[in-house]
């Protein structure tokens, strides 16, 4: 059986200690990948609307 590299073990340890940050980074990566590689024009139009709503929500929550 193959041994895991030190880097793989270090990555797993970091992910375990930083579950929320790790989850956030994975979601962000998936979203970017979808937009770059798979999104249709209809998807992009919908995403633009969703982004505008989210942006306004964040701006108003700061006030």
C-alpha cells in the first residue's frame, strides 16, 4: 500500500484544523470552475442577477 506524502498529510491536518475555511475555498473553487468551463449564457445571466442581490445584501449589512 502506498504511503501518503508528507505534503498530503500536512494538507489533511490543515483541512481538519480549518474546516470552515477549507469548505469556503472548495466552494469558491467549484464556482469559479463552473463559470469558466461549463456555464451557458443563461447560467451567466442568472448568476449576474444573484451576484447583484448578494452584493446589495452585503453592502446594506455593513450600514
